[in-house]
């Protein structure tokens, strides 16, 4: 391979890397999750995660009303998100609320 061609290929590679970084920085999910994290989830958890992300702080009843699924089902899915580290939960008076973890 000629030296000139090597230089051109390195330049193309550098430009491509720069474009990938720009695209990744502009493709944040509007619902509080990175798209990559959201797309790795099974469809049923994606739906629950989207409702949580749009609302920010919910109880299982709120999510069940939004998705049309049973409260117990949504409670289980929300707990799955907690186990995956994508959500946090805490008791507030007589109900458990789920929210997005704060990232720095």
C-alpha cells in the first residue's frame, strides 16, 4: 500500500471516529435512559421503562394505568428494572415509588 493511501485511510478513519462520537452524543433517549440500555431490554420491560422515564417518579399503579397491564405485573417489572440498576425505589408512606437514579 502506498504511503499516500495509508495517510488517506488514517484520515478517513479519524473522521469516521469523530462522526460516531458526535452521533452518539446526540442520540440520547428522551425518556431518561440511554437508547443502548433501553434496546437491550425485553419489550415488556422497555414499555415499563419508557413510562418511568417519561414520568420520572411513579408507583406501580401509575404505570399499570399507562400500560393497561395489572398493577402486580408492573410492580414486578419495576423491580426488575431496579435489579438491573436502571431504577431506584423507596417507600413513601404506604406505597413504593420508583424513580430514575441520579447520574453525574
